């Protein structure tokens, strides 16, 4: 019997939970219909993937797309365009917009803005504050909500809950895993005099490793006291990795490409304020500590922490310059270059970018190449060598800290629910982004 499908990806090397091997993948109705040798099958479109690797769609669980209110830096369309150009099929976007995403109305507005305007699928975090604690149990269950995000150290925007009493009130009411920016605000305030005018090398001196560790330790203590689950974003220190190793019962954590690739003081000497992030890029021994977290399985996911600012803003004199850099489009090529360099296996990359996000956030029908799952794929050429340039970056910000970096391993195709959204550097289809679904909030 001859089967007829919408699309067949032919002869690619499929990388999945059962290893990797040359297989065909058939798509029907936006979902994966069949995997294997499909020589007798036919389809409206057959795409030759010989020599390419077909990965489960990469999910970037930390981006800041700045809409509403800060759209001169980025918006949902430009940010998601940058995502799919880099092989990313879904993003989780953060609440530090203007107005803040802390009410039902603001959240619904973002979902409406994103639907069929974003090029990839999406979820939004709801910001946790002292004022909206009573509403969080309902807000965190809204369709398209990735969960609650709390800043316990000030970063970009006005979201901040720094004291344990207020954090305990948030922990008491939430049911899903919550995500945290973990820097101790009290220590940051004490150390502000250590900032040196016009010297971004002082950024990791001010926001030191102790501030990060103290905050992470406080969060874990609260999680144990309240029997709740936490996710610590953008780990930047070796001490946090060592601490979290013994608290995986309540805590998952994220690493970023910039903390795995750049190191102080060289990055500040080369890039100036373009290397300025919160928490900061630190010395090479911290970078190696985070790599050890990757190798030992302590790190659960990779997130880009894509946080764009215009070059005019970034070129302000430190410390008036804002923290943040672009990253969603470079996550895949930068990390594939590490794969080719032998720092991590391709299977571990897939675990960190698809299976890991699906596992810790309980995503429905994404994160694997499996029959019945959404047909989300990141198609890559592991042998292709390219130079990352500012010109290639589709973000409205128009720059990348990796400008001029030659990498081996390149995203050549992005499929979102069966649609070929990007192929060989070109946008191929209209934007049809939909909210990501979560097992804990499925509604009929």
C-alpha cells in the first residue's frame, strides 16, 4: 500500500532519543506521521536531506523580544524571524516589557500579538511580583504561559522581588516550576561603588560570583521549605554548579552560549559593553565550571538569554550602558561549533535544546522526533563552515558579539509544525506561530 503524505524529509540523519541513523521522516497535518524507510511513499513535497542532520526542533526557553513598549530594540516579529533564521522552532519570552507582563490583560495582549505574527511557536512567562501574588495560580495556567518568572536581582526593567518573605508568598501559591534570575540584590547594592566608570571589566567585579551563589542558595532553601520546583536561569559560576549538583530534586538550571564561549577579561577588552550581561560573563575558570555542569548532566537546558539593545544604547559609557546581547540566532551555530570541537556530543546538544526543555516544562508534543508529535525540526549541516556576521543577524538590534567568528556547523532548515519556515538562509513561509501547549495546562 502506497502512503501519501504532505512532506517527506528524505535520507537525512535523524538524531533522537534512540541514537542517530539515516531515515526518512513523513509529515501529515503538521505532525510527524511516520519515521523510517519510506521508499514506497509519496508526498506533495519531498525534500532531499542527504548529508544533513535532522534534529528535534530547538526550543530556546529564554528570550527577551521587548514587545510591547521597547520595540526600537526588538519586537515579536523580528525576534522570531531571528529565531527561525538560526534554526530555533519555539521560544519562551520574558515579562520585562513595558507595560510589564504581570496581569491577565497584558498576557492576553502578548498572545494576541504573537499568534500568526511570530515565525516560530511561542510561550510567554508571567512576571511574579508582590502585587500579583493572589492572581498567580490562575495566571500561570493561562494557555501559552510557560510559568512564573521572578527577578530576585535587578536587571533590565522594573521587575524585582528581592526579599525572602515576598518570595515565600509567591512560592506558597504557585504549582508549576518557576524560573528565576538569581543575583542577590542586597549584595549588588552594597557593591555598586566597585563599578569603574568607562571600564566594563568591573562589571563581574560588582556583580560577583558570591551574589549569584547567595541567591541560588536562598532559592533552593525556599524550594525545599515549600516543596516547590525552581529553574535557575543563566548559571554563571562554578560554585552554583557544584551547589546545584546536590539539589536536583527541586532545582533545574540553564546555561547560555555566551557563558560557555566568552571569558573575562578578554571579552570586555575585545567587545567592551557589548559583552555586558546580567549575570556577567566571568573568568575562564567559571566557564570551565559550567562546562563541567554540562558534562556531568547538572545543566538541564541551553537558553540564549537573547536580550537586544540598540548599538546606540550599548555604546553608552559603562555603567550607564544596558546589559544584554543578541543570541537566539547564534545559539545553534555557536553550540554546533562546540560539538565539532568535541566539547559536547550532538546527542547532548539535542538533550539540552529539545528533550530538556520538554522534560522540565512538561511541553506537549514537542522535544522529540516521534509519530504524533509536532513536526518541528532543526536541520543542520555539521560540516558547513561559515562566518557569523552582524549582517546575517535578523534581529532589529542588528549586531552580535560573535561578529567575525568562524564556526563549523550551521542551521540550514527550520520546520515549525510541518511548515518549512526557513531553508538555506531564506524565509520560506508566512508567519504562523501558535502558543506552545503544556501538559499541566491542557484545556479542551
